[in-house]
């Protein structure tokens, strides 16, 4: 476990390129999530008893994105709130690249009694948008459901009328995120990292501070506004 005992500060000029790279990644993921949310909202609006088939428009929206290996998103879709759909108490209308880079539907056990049932109702990528009404970034964490890799999940709530119906989201593998983040990080004179609100490192320019390491001493809520990435639980901090 890596640690830092100091209040961490960087100059705005040092932060700017790294900050911009994080924002660009988030905008890419949330841009797709916004389009998914709008598609699901249109599909469910006015339906008193929606079914899985009503979510069919999500697939043709997502698959072309996942099929483009030049962009960083590796999974995306809609996760329904329990009991929203008439023919599935729990449901993920989610698609991801397989090991060969081909987009595939994610198949999960949607019956609570089934072995291997995936209970997502208490996971932060679902809970935070549901409870706050705001978008959220979860991770870095190991995505054991899809890729077994360090992943960032970008989600936002889908509300139809006044009813929370689930979350729309997109996954970006940390290895893809680092392709965008490492060049500006390496240009910073000081050792620097991008961390989440728990102080867990997403990426850094230090070989001793790796993705997933916990950086102690980061008081996220008291970091200068310019170090935090807007309304997201991410920040740029110095390591020494």
C-alpha cells in the first residue's frame, strides 16, 4: 500500500493537461451513456408494462461504438431497476467486447434463485445515480463480471416521468484510460496521480504508485477545486 502524509497541491498549469485528458475520457463515456438514457426513455415512455423487448433499440446504438477499436469504451448499456420490466425482475441490457474484440451481449443470471445471480442493486455504479439523481464514476475496480480487468464505470440515472427506471452507462478499461492519461502525466515535473474520492489511484507517472494502490492522506473533499474533476469523484494530486 502506498501512502502520502502531506496535503497535496499542484499548480493550475501543471494540472490543466491531465485534467483535460480526464474530462475528455469522461465526456466520451457519458456522451454514450446520455444517448443510451435518451433511447431508453423514449422506449419506455407511456408504457405501463414494459418488457425486455422494449429495450431493443439499445443494441444498434451501442454495437457500432464497441466495434470501433480506436475508441476506449469496451462495454455499455442499460441496467434496469428491479421490477421495472414485466418479464424480468432484474435485467442488464448490456454489451461488451469479448476477448477477440467483438461486441457481444452480456449474459447474466437474472433470477435471484439462480446460482451465480448478479445482484447489482447495492453496487455503487447503480446506487449512487439512483440515490442522488446524478452521474457517477465507479472505480478503478476489478470487473469480475465482464473483463476481470481494472475498469472505470460511468453511469447516470434513467428517469421516466417521475420513476427511476435504472442506469445507463459505459465501461472504460483502465489500460485504455492510461493511453490518454499517461502522456500528460509524464509531462508534469512532479510525481502526480489521478485518484478517486477514496484515494485509490487510477493512473500515475510514478512506477511506485500503481493502479489500484490506495494513496493515504488524500482528503478529497478539501482538495482545491482546480484539482478536482468537476462534479466527478476524481482528482489530480501530487505524490510528493
